[in-house]
């Protein structure tokens, strides 16, 4: 049987099945560190059940913090957006990768140092808050270069200036390296794409120091700003949110409202496996059933098992319990499930 949480918040991070929890998660963890895109909103609009779930979690005493790799917007802008959606939020509850990279740089650079800023307003404001001076040209004698998502308005010339400075040996930082970012019209290049452009221009000889999820500086920034003692990372991406939780040594909740699909979850490598899995943010408000081993993997009214090269699922009940059972069957084999044999497992 996989470890379940008995209310103390203690237990090992599972690697063979999602964990059970006898109490609602908001009673076990004091702070939810929430990703935004795909968790709270999608395409600028609230994800179903997000507003009501967050309101309920706050009302029963859970602290909420909104942790985003998007360095373009200031915390004030993000909080205003959330408030328009009906999610009560203050700027102090927003943590961005711009803040994380600005702290990282301020620990390595003298106060007042010039920094070539290849990013948006959110990055410029975060640098200024740490006593650093944003500049626009490699000829301004910057002490460092930093890249952060600047949106579609970011000029190509700014990326060129960053490449020139990096090729001159100036220390290089990046808020995050997400290659893509969701938009209201589809997937578009993220800051990682701009970082790759500078890496190519430098001949691949150097690498930036990266602060955003899943790197430790982002988790540190979140804990420092929230004071969380028993945090729960809540996200929709395995390679940023969940991997970042593993790197920080804390538990995580994956919600199936964003980019991760069933096949990707079943194929997840150990450091991409969440502690808990839920349909959406209502998962903060409910207990999570145990996933039990024995003649297959059982959760709710479902049994998942491996038959030859295929994963199989039988039974009835809440579909999310079937997915939890499938995770147990897939993860326990140690095999790299990549979609093969999934026909019929989730039909």
C-alpha cells in the first residue's frame, strides 16, 4: 500500500503511485503555491471551479500564493488580473521568476550594478527593487545580462544586445527557460526560445544561471515571501511545477486542467510524479483515496493492471480514481510508458 497522509503532513514522496490523504489537503498544508496558467486561468479566463475552490480554501485558513515563471508582468498586474476573475489577491501574494532572478543576481553583484535587461516591465521592476540598474545596450558596460519573457513586443534587437554582451564574457542569467507559453490564440515561443537564440549566437560555450521553476531559486523565493511551513505546490506541468516541488523537497498536487495529458502523466519519470492528482482545484478541498497494490492497483471502484505490453483499467466510479489507479500500474513497472498500450486504458 502506498503511504497515505494521516493528518500530520509527514510521509515519503511516493514514486510508485499517487498518495492518499485521509483529510482535505487544505487541513494538512498551510500554504498552496499555485501556478497560474492552466491552473487558475487559461487564455485569460478562469479555469472551471478555480474561483470557488480558492475562495473556499482561503475561508478555511489556507494561505494562497501565486507562483509564475512569467516574468513579463509585475505582481500588481497579476493581482489585478486575478481580482477581475473573482480571485481575491494582493501583490504580496504573487511570486514571479523575475523576483527570483533579481534576488539571485543581487547576491552576486554590487549594489547599483548595471544589468542589461532583455525582458519586460516585470523584470525591470524586480531588478530595481533589488537595487540593480536596468540598461538596454551591451555598450552600457553592464555587469550582467538577464533574459525574461517580454511578450510579443520584445524587439529582436534586445536579444541581439544580450548575445553581444554574453560573447564579451558578461555573466548571463535567465528568469526561466520555458520554451513555450500558452496564449489566448495558441502556444507561442516563451523565454526559453529567446535564451536558445542567445546560446546559439554564443556558440553554445556558456550557460545562463536560471532562477525559475523547476530550479531551487524559485522555490526559495516562494518560501521566503510566503513564510510557508508546510507548502503544497499546485500545478499543471510536470517539468516545471512538479519537478520544482521535488527539487524543493515538498509535496505537490497535479491538476488535469492544463498542459499535462493522461499519457504524459503515466509516462512521468520519478521526479515528474506528483504526490496527488486531481481533476481541478477542488482537489484542495477533499480527501484523496488511497491507491492500493494487490492483484493490480486499486483506487475507488477501479482496478488497473498490466497485460503484456498494455495498461488496462476495469471497474467503475469517479474517472479521476481510475487515473490514480493507472498511475500506480504504470509507475510501478519502471517502464518508460510513452503512449504504447494505452488504447482502452482510458477510453
